[in-house]
C-alpha cells in the first residue's frame, strides 16, 4: 500500500488544511495519564510540519462516544493541553458550519483552529455524506493523521475524502510503514502476546498469527473463553459463551494458555490468591496471570527475534492484577527482540515501566493495529492511496 503523504504536496503556503487527528483522551483530576499525553504528543509532528509550510490548519477530532452534545466530552481541556505543548493558542470553535467556514478563511498562515468534538454531530458515525461535504467546505486539502481511528468508516475519515484532495499525515505514514506486512517480513522466532477482554474481536487475528508466527501467548479475559473451550473449570471468570465453539477452532500447539492465575471472588475482593488452572473454585474468577505462567511466557519471549503484543494479560485497571502485564513488559526490556506494541492499556504499561526506549514500535491504535495486521479492508486508508 503506497499512500499519498503531506510531504508530496508541493505548495501548502496559505492553503486551508483540514487535519483529522486523534485527541481522544481522558482527563483525571485535571491532568492526562501518561498514555494519553504520549498519544497527544504524537499529533504534534504533522501540525508543526504544516505550520512550517505556512498552512492554515483546522483540526478535527472525536472524544469518547457521545450521543449528541455532552459537556463532559468537550475537546476544550485537550485542546488547552495541546496548545501548551505547541506553545501556540488554539481556539476551539463552537458553532455551525457557516461560521466554521468563515473562521477557516480568517485564519492566518501558520495559525490553528479546532472544531468541537465531531461526534456531537449525529452523521459522523454514520459516514454521512452531507457531513463530509460540510467538512470539505472548510479546507482546500484533507490530511488524515488519526491512525487510532483508521479502522472506522466515519464521515471525518471517509466521506470527506470524496470532496477534497486527501493525504496521510506523518503519524499515519509512520504507523502504516511499520505495521503493513510486518508478519511477512519479521525475523523468526516471532512471538505474539494477545490479551484483552474479547476473543470475538481478535479470533481472526489469532488465526492469521498461527499461520505466521512461532508462538501465540494468550492472557486477559479472552484467554478464559479458550480455557473454557478446553474444558477447564474457571469458576465465575468472564467468558464469551457464544465463542466457545469458535475458540476450539484456534487450538494449536503454537497457542499457549495460562498455567496458573491470580484469582479472587470478585474484582473488589481483598481475598485474592494464586491457583493452578483447573483448581479455580466455583465462586472465583481469573484476574491475572500467575507466577508459573509469567515464568513460562518469559522463557518463550527470551527466544524471540520479534514480538507483537496487543492487549493486557490481566485486569490492568487494578494494580493488584496488573502484575502479569508489567512483568512481561520488563522481559521486553531485557531481550534483543524487536517489539511492536499496541492497545491503550498495553501502551500504558510500557510507559509506566519507562520501557518506551526499549520497544521498537508503539502504536497509537489498538483496534487499528489489529485491523492492519489482519489485512482487513480499511476505507479510510484506501482513500489515501496513490
């Protein structure tokens, strides 16, 4: 896949450029988490490039999943932080598209404006052509730099490209270059670590991985469904019941499942313990990898030349059950394998362990990374192809 990129645009001076970026971040006690701050910083290279070229920049992004206007999901605090990082004032525009168009024309070269949360518009997630046309009125050129949303067929990702010359931003270019064809060109042994909640969202990827890699290590709640398909008793652990039979289709000697686990009667319970898989009590649930599994998975990772990791291997939101994820991150810092990591909580673990310099590639998109590795058709990327 060869993309048209912003570096191929001969003249940007004075051009209005609509930049679809990913400002989808959470604010806790007035501040961004390490992972969201890192993601916000990844937007900056494209913006700085366009400013140097004297483009007039209009940012477009979503935040959360609002159903219409939601004050808690305004882009205001995110734009304020981005302004601070860039050292420039970015006004957040709240209005209708006639006013947006007027303001876009009033921007001076190098100046930036930002639309309010695009998902406040009901047509965004429906890929509404009218919304795409309205967005196109604001600019001469469209740039997609929202890799984390690249698998979404939304109006600000796809419909708008029908009405404007469209290009990939520096972040999208960087991510696609690293992930496209990764499984074909990576050095063996290749180890994939797949965690998270739902096997249903990752089963196609796992099937593809089993054809390409040397080992697939499972963790997180999705491993529970596979363990249930293998007839292990796993108590009250989260299981996708309708995926049990599908999970049997991926059983393979390359596929490794937990040997033991950190279990508890509930997430809130203080009575957590370690138990072998098969010795989980009826009223307990699996919440993290156990020490035997961590050691087993570490021994496999140490053999790798390439590691692909998507999703935490435990209930990462609670530090008591984040041990498995953090311990495997530590393993990555002590091996020579090239590691490719994606997914919000996995990235957060890498950053919390100060391991970002030891990881070859960190993706800003979890679902987008999966889609690209699966080889799934992506209309938003197709619109940027040469």
